[in-house]
């Protein structure tokens, strides 16, 4: 059985321990929700102050050139590419994950115009399914959305499928899909694959090009620590760039936007997938998070992530009753989170948050805990489980204040 001295020894030997000071974490709080919103990088306030007071406040519109605002989507995209196994010119930062999913889906339909099915798994993150449903409705019946059980995905692959959209790390369970295997099986039937990396990018090694992936999307505000609503990103394999006429043919995706022509001519390469004016304030914050991530070794991050998850599972099963493990027990097929279920999960999580341990809840019964190795330590996991055990022993979660649903869970 693991003891407190054991976890303290792990923290003392942790090669990532120094990164904790790079984040502005509140005193007395154990933050296990970086899989939903990453912590604040400590240098963001100064960067934002400079951006607002000097670049926006003094240099004004000149900053598009003097501070290179105009190239922020490409610059950040190249940094994200290093985290997801892509070439620098295959990733663009900007818009939201939802918008980028729409871009990728419509691109797939251009690659396979004779096909009519867009496929995903039932229980995928809602925005993925919702964007598919909206696109199917927009098509007037030509395109059909299909959602199948996870274990039925391979059987559903056929020559009617125009796109396979899957989330690499499942948002509830943390279960990993085998990216290389599923991509290969889909492509054998001519099906392009879109990978949603929102719960993978920055949390574990991703090798898009090694897996011969077609498209990928992801958000910037989870493990990339870009702040609430941070710009998302889109990966398009180089081989597809010139084959796609973007349906969201925005101004900045034009080959020569400042010619102000009436007709749209797509830019070369990844730039054609730009759409609206980039959110420069959000880009500045996201770049701070990315720069910290790029200082760390991803293999070391992954090893610690797996160890933190294993420790959490061990301690929960040793000390608690009435909880069901909903994440894979095997670390190799689990992302950087662990989910446990309890019929009173919402109230229990609210009591836990009130006690200084922040995770989150996903309906109907999931308590979700994210382990961000750059700022979560082994003793944090010990204390989190100890606090949860106290809440269950005292019945504190039964209090009325913990049983009133908030707008965000």
C-alpha cells in the first residue's frame, strides 16, 4: 500500500517539479480540472498588460505589422504542430473547435463528393455530434449523420462514408482510440479521418503524420493553458491543401486579402483555412502557455501523467466504497484523466470543490479528475483522495448547498 512518505519521495524526484512555479495557482487549492480549463501561466498577466497598454494602446493598428499580429495564427500553429507530430505549415491557430470541425467535415466532403455519410461514435463530445447534425441538416438530406457504439466503428466503415470524426481521448472516460489503427482501416476504404485532440494535445504524445492522419482539431484552453475561450487549432495534412476550396471562405483565407477583390481566391497551403480576423488578445495568452509546454519533454509528461492516474485509482480503491471506475485501468489506453462514478456525483463534487479540491462533474454521474503533470504533484493526488474520503465519511455532500445545480458543472 502506498504511504504518504512514498508520494513525497516521488515529488522530490519529479523532473517536472520546477514547472509548478510557472503557473499562478491559488494557495490552498488542488487543481484537478486542467482537462477542462488549464491553469493560468504566471507570465500571462504581464504579457496581456504589455499587449493592451503598448501594442494596442500605443501602437494601435500599426501593431499588425510592427508586432507581427498578422502572422500569429501561423506562428502559434507551428508551435502546436511540434506537440502533435505535424509539420509547421500544416497547423493554423484560430476560431473555435466547433468552427474548425465544420471546416474539416466540409473538406472531407470535397475529397469524397460521391459519398453521403459522416460517421462518429455515440457519446462523443457533443459539439462534434452537433456540428455533424447541423451540416447534415444544411445539406437538405444529401448528407446523413451516423453515430455508432465505440465497438461498432470498424464495422460501420464502408464506401458510403465521407468522413470519420473521432475524439482521440474520450472526454468522459479518458479512453484512448488507437489513432494509427483506425486511421489506416478507414483510409483503406478511402475514408478521410478527423481527430479531435481537445483532450490529448499537450497531455500525451500525438503523432499525426506518423499515423498518416488527414485532419485534426483541438482547443487551446485545456492542457495548452491558453485561457478560457482560447483560440483553437486546425491541422490539415499537406497532401490535402490544394484539393480543398474552403466552404468558410473568409477574408484572411484569401490569397491576397489586401487586394480587396470581390471574388475569392484561396491562399496557398494552410493559410486558406483561416477565416476571420484572429483574436489577438487570446493568441497572446495562448502563446505563453505553448511556450511553457514546449520547454517540457512530452515523454516525461506522459510518464508522470500515467503515474498520477495510477496512484489516484489505487488510493480511491483502497480508501473509498461506492465509486465505480469509468476510465481504463490500463494507463497505456487512458488519457491524462480518471473518471469515477457515483449516483450522487454532482453533490459530492461540489463538496470537494468547496474543500479546495477542484475537479468537475459530467452528467449523469461522472466525477472527473484531470492530471496536468506540469503543476499537479503526487501529494496533491494523495490529499485529493484524503479529502474525498473525509467528505464521504462525514456526509458533508448531503448539505442542500451542494445539491443545487449550477449553470456550469
